């Protein structure tokens, strides 16, 4: 443990997420694999990417994995592979990272925002049917904060209306829904390996997973100029490749993912215990162990006050996200209906520090500080 530097800014600040601490906790393995890639001399689409695609697909419980440049491009390529294009509508949530909607726009389609379930913050299945029109082609449920969307009713509605389901798993590597890992339930699923995600690279990275060989083949072509064989394009593809260094580091971290997710769950347990008598609204989970706590988000109507109070004590908190997508300047034109839960929660949500290497003493300090604030 001597190499671990779990805090930021000269050890003064408890961070919300801490990719450097994760590097330090797997330092020798990561440095060794990086050296091997450098020595080998193949830096794009080599053994590391191929092995990582297999290992990650197997971990999720699907047949195919295709490594791509990042999570946004994973979504974009999945939409194109699913045949989504000009003027098509894609149903998703406004309570998510803006990348979910920007991928839809990049595919020339129209995002149609649906409100979230007030308990789990994921798409409200009861509001999906009324958003479907003859232009609807796909649904992108987002497993926000590490908790699965309610996939059974979503899949049922999608099958009845012949819609493709693309899971946005960027915050939920390893999470479960009814005994299956998220990413294995929809037609396609997209992951981001941005450094702060539960499985994070040391740069950008992403993956599309699917059980359908046709989708897998199309994405494989799209990510590299539409090439089936070198220099011969069969699709109007472009370049969105995962590189060997990222894949090598991700293979190391994948081996630790369940253990690291369990550490997040342990931290969540301490927060639940410590804050159960507070006035804050704490996260909910349907299934024991299903939630992988990419973020631990509480709700309070005193958010700005408590953020400042915690900051004074050296505790960083964040808001995911301060402005729902449908209220952002370029997306407001897509708003068709009111999203009361999304709009109410954006003023209340607050993400507390959570990452596998977070120290017990620091967790206690967060809990004690919140209690002190409430006195
Ligand atoms: C991080 C994230 C993305 C985008 O991933 P990038 O790798 O940053 O492009 C998409 N959707 C959600 C929900 C995310 O959290």
C-alpha cells in the first residue's frame, strides 16, 4: 500500500474519483504490460486489442466485442450499425452524460427524451410507449450511476414495436440485472473506458458488445475506414480504433474489476450505514449487489450549502449533471414533453467521493462532515 496516493492537490483534497490511485494500486502490472507493448512494436489493432475484446465479451456474457475509440463513438457506431439515420427518432433520457444524445445527433437522428423513474433515476418504462412514433428506430436505456435500467419492460416494448435496444453501459461495467450483466440484454451495448469509469484506461477507449454477428461485422468495418480487407472499403467507415496500450492496461484492470466493484459496494455500505438517519435521500438498488456504484448520488434541497461546507473540509463533490440535456442550448429544440422528475432532481443531486482506493478514514470524514452539517 505504500505507493498509494489516494488524495489530490498535495494530499489535501478528497477527490470524487481518482484514476491515479488506481494506477498506483496496480502499478507494477500496468508498467510491465506497457513495456511489453512498447517492445513488441505493434501499436494499433494487435494481440492486446484482440485478447481484450474476447476477455471483455466473455466477462459481460456476449459473443462479440469490438474495441473502439471511446464511449461516444461506441454509441455512434452502434446506431449506424443498427441502421439508424437521417430523421429517425431514438428514445433516451435527458438525465445522462451529454454523449448519449450527441451520438444520436451525429448519426443524423433525433433524440426523444423520456423522464426518469423517481427511485432509480433510469428511464421510466411507463413513459416510453407514449414517446414512440412511426419514426422511432431505437431505444438507448442508460444504466446511470452504476444501476441497471429496468430492462424487462424496455425489451418487451422494443420487441412489440420492432425497435433496436442499445444499452449505454458507460457507467455500469459489471452491474447486474436479474442475474445477467448489463450489456448482455439489449441488441447492442456500449461501454466507455474513460479513466474515471469503473473500468478505466489511461486515455480514451470504448467497446461495443453484441450477440449478433451482423452487427459485430458492421462495427468492425465502420471503425476502420469500412475495410473488410486492407485498403478495400465496403462501408462508409472512418477511424475509431482502440489502441494496444489502452487494451493492454484494460486487460490488467479487467482482472481486478469485480474486486474493485466490491470495494465500491463496501464504500456505499458505509455511506448507507453512516447516513441512514440523515435527511438526505440515499440511492436505491433493486437487486442486492447489482449496483456497481460508479457514483454514489444523494439528494438534498440544501445542495449548494453542503457542497461549500464539504469543500471547506477538503472534500470534493460533483454534480452529475448540473443541466439535463433537454435544457442545454443546442438540445432544447428536441424537447417535446415536460420531464418533471429530471428537472426537479437536477437541483438536488450530489455525488459523494467514491472510488475503490478511497481510505476508510476519508469515508468517515465525509460521513462525519455531513452529520456535522445537519446539526
Ligand atoms: C462517459 C459516458 C459516455 C461517453 O463516453 P466517452 O468515452 O467519454 O466518450 C456516454 N454515456 C455515459 C452515460 C457516460 O457516462
